[in-house]
C-alpha cells in the first residue's frame, strides 16, 4: 500500500503540467495523489497509534501541501498544525541522531536509504 501511494505521488509530480504557468498544487492528478496520501496518513496514525504528526510537501521551492494530524500535545488536547514544532524529548534519541549525523558527515553511512 505504501509503495502504491508513493508511486502515485511520484507519477503526479513527474508528469508535465498542461500549462507552464499552472501551479503544481492546481493539477488534478496531484490533488488526487494528495487526497490519497491524506487518507493513508490518517489510517497510519490510527493503526500505529501515533498521537500526531505534521507533514509538508515542497516541489521546486514551493510548498504545495501541508497539514497537521492528531495532537501536538495529547494531555492538553492541542491539535497538530502544519507549523507545529515537535521536541525529540529523549536524550538517547538525540544522541543517536547526532551520532548518525556525525557518521554521515564522515562518509561512514549513506545519506539515502
């Protein structure tokens, strides 16, 4: 299912627009792919019990879509928004990320996986 959504979105972004002046966000194929992704993200949050997430999609330096899902703070019932800033809240997580970034800078790990 994940591969199908990614493939649909990649196809929508790779296919040329009818008019060069037309914005990518106005293309009906992109709108359809974004709608499918929106439904999939909602389902994944419920299935994985993820409290909240914010997503933005950028193409050619243009933000074409953004949305917050769930809660930024579950205890206070604060909704996630596209511009919500999240905290890692784990020193172990921070250490792992910093260690990984250090290895990437030293060319010990590939940057794409």
